[in-house]
C-alpha cells in the first residue's frame, strides 16, 4: 500500500531523517531567497516551488537528496561536475550540498525561462483571440 503524499512541504520534511531534513531546509531557503515570489506546493509528491508553472522540485530518497530543476544540465554542466546528474535531476549527499551560488543561478535561470514560456503562451493566446475577432 502506498503511503499518502505529504500535505505540505513542512509535512514532507518532517518525515525525513534529520540529516536529509536539514540539507533540504537549507536548499528550500536558498530557493526561496532566489525566487521570493514563488509559491510552495506539493507536486508529483515532491516539495515544489511554482512561478509561471513548476519552477523546481526537491526531495529525498533512501541514499541521497535531489534537486529537480528541469532541463538545465547543459547550461550548468561545468559547475555540476562532481555531482551525480540525470535528465532534470541533481543528486547530492546531505553532508555535501550544492553550492549556494549554483542553486541561486539555477533558480534564476528557471525563473527567466518560465517567464519566457508564460510570455509566449500569452502572445499565442492573444494572437489567437485577435484572429477570431477578425473573422
């Protein structure tokens, strides 16, 4: 039987071992500092920051913590050397967290990218509305 998803980010973190909880609390504060206007939520069962859609997720597994910023690996590849990465995932140990300046840069990159996507959607929507009005 699957356990129910956390009701909040605090609830998610409260269920973790102390070392993972501490590491993810630090990551959470770094994300919040880089994107203070983002809202916290649980999405896909993970703590999530949302701003013009999902911004970043983070979480813990049995043997590591993870930061899920989406498709940024190519942009930050050099700075991610030494961390285990996969498509959209950066894994780290609680005692070897991501550098704060890297977290800040990744989050700001995601904020800018989400803003671009939101602007493109808005332009398409208003363009579609204009086409309908001229018919």
